């Protein structure tokens, strides 16, 4: 094959024409990509600790734990946004969009929707996970409950036992699964989130709104977490399912309210807190990040997912 290739003599001007044509195609493709994602005039980032990049250097905004390498900053830089406003804050719940956020009676953030103005043409929102927790630390109290349960019952399902309620049905002589507290809280969050999206749309009618989902914090199988994370391995599939339900709610709520859902679970799969190549840190972070949150690589992966959704 190599000899035959050498014997083929193409005119030099044909090769030049081919190179020129290829260059033109590449230039047209680049121009089309830029046209598909123009530089935002005003990009506003809203959300919780996953959007804030909690623990990732460099940190600012006090207890909000906002990073200058969170996915919002990375997206703004990639798109060359003319103006960028970041009001993300750790522990934010959906109510934090319309109410000031407090931590132990200390006001840590203004209502995030105050930052949304009529000139905003791109808005990202990553929120909802903290509504699964009842305390001010949000999802942190669920994680704490699961870790504490694993100390007492490492071979069982202590976390699932707290939130998932079943009963013995004597008529069928079998165990029946009842309601799940975390599933109920996800359902209760949906209408509040829908209202928030409608409020964002009213304040910024020309903005493209992206609702960013949560990354793959844990794997689907607990076997890979044995001796790696302080959660009972048999609880891992349950927590994985809860996160899946949360993302499914975010996706359906976005679709019903004129927003674009951004899937960050798929591109981060295999890089969870139990993997050898973590983009999501575990209870004892190996890279700077709040436990069970994205590190700098994870934030980059989330930024790439947002940029992909925009294109």
C-alpha cells in the first residue's frame, strides 16, 4: 500500500486547492459555532455550593464559599461574556432565590434573584439539592445521617432505613414499601422551583435559562465504595437512586418552564467519590473541595456540559 501511495502523483495545485478548501470549511465551522453561541451581554450565575465551587481555590464571598474556578466563571470566560455576575452561595435552597440567606443568624447572601436584571441574556441555575435536608446545611444533614448510621450498622442500610418507610402486610405475608422522605421532599421542591424559574423569566424575558443538574457524586454499585467512603455500601445504590430522582425532577421542571436542562451526571460518571480518578471528592478530599462536591476538574466538566448545552 505504501508503494502504491508513492506512485500516485497528484498535481501540486490540486493539493493546494484541497488545503484551501479544508481551511475554508474549518473557518466556516468555527464561525458557525461562534454564531450559535454569541458572547453574552450579561451572564448571571445562581445556585448552591455545586454552582459556587465550594472549597475550590480561590475562594471568596465568605460563607458562600464561592470559587473563581466554578463552572460559572469558566463558562463566562469561554464565552467572553461582557458582564458576569456570580451570586451562588453554599447551602442555598430554592427559597434563597427570593429570600436573604442566613447562617446562624448571620446574613451571608442577598436574595439571589436581586441580581437578575432585564439586560441578562444568559442565566445558569444549579439548585434543589439542599431542599432534601431540613437544617440550614441542607443536603449536609442527609450525608451526616448516612455516615452516622454506617458507624452503627456498616453492613446494613442504615441511611435508607431512616428515610424509606415500609410496613409488613399480614394479608400477603410480605414486606411492602411505603413512602420515602427524600422522594417526598424532591416532589415538594418541584413547584417551588417552577415558581422560581417563572420569576427569573419575568425579570429577564430575553434570557436563555439553563437549569444545571447534579454530577455523579456516588456510583450505582456500593462495591467500589468499600473502605473508600464512610457510607454503608448497601446504602450507595439507594443514594444513587435519590440523586437520579432529583435530576429527573430538575429535567422535567426545566422542560415545563422554558428552561434548558444541563446533564452533568453523564459526563462525570466514573469519576465519583469512590473512583480512582475523582472529579467529585469524598469525605476526606484529596483535592481542594468541600466533601462530596466537585473539585476543580469536576467544575471544569460541569462547565463543559453547560457549553455543550448552549451549542
